C-alpha cells in the first residue's frame, strides 16, 4: 500500500556510502526529504544527486535529504561517492524499504522516461553518468517523501517515469517552512 499524507515515516536502518550504518533516529526532529532512486549508475539518478548536492544549502540549515538506492553498497559507493553528498546515501540491496514504501516498478515508465526525458538523460550521460554497469532493477520508479519534524509525511510523490522526482522548488519551499 502506498504511503500517503499523514502516514508516519518508518524506522530506517541501512548501510551508508560513508561506511556507517544509518539509523533514522539520527534525523529525529528534522524535516527531511526521503528519496528513493533507481540503480547506482542510473544517469537520471546521478544527475539528481548532483543537483541536490550543488543546491543543498538552499534547503536551509535544519533540513536534510536521505537518498536510498536499489543497489549493493560496493556498487553504490563506486558510482555515487564522487558526489561527496552532505546527506546520507544508503544502499537497500534487499529492497526492504522499497517494498515497505510500495515503490513501483514499471517497464512502461522506464520507456517513457527514456523517450520523453531524452534531453535530461543525455545531459546526465554527457556529465559522465553512463550506465555501463547496471546492478539493480531498470524498472524501479523514483519516489520522494517530504516529512515534517514529527516524522509525518506531508507530501508523497511517486514518480511516473524513471526521471520523475518532486520538483526541487517544492522541496525547497517545504524545507524553509
């Protein structure tokens, strides 16, 4: 069942690319954007992480992002560590939280993203995010959840295609409330 506005964020315990074990208790009392991504070498995902890193200070001091990937930790570290993100990037190789949050899989969504988001796909690939090694599901769709200081979901956004995330401006507006 999809998470919706008013639901409570579940506890998350996953390995992070910085070598630690992330526990959601560490962000208690902070507003957060919980983002589910596809596989580690996905051009759309890497471009989104790059943009979040570049614009992270626009969110304000108290807000954070939690990025979860459908990937093994070693593969995730190989592809994502170069971003030097100021927020946790986590590996959910077993897809435990993908199932818990009802993250969807869609072959049609994958094709739709490749066709209708071709300029963005090419931008990511020109930046060097070429998916030569694909470890994870090609059909995983992204999702973003804006969660308040009390752990309550205020926005649940399930992507309609492989490059569809909540608009940065909406996340920024939420972070500055």
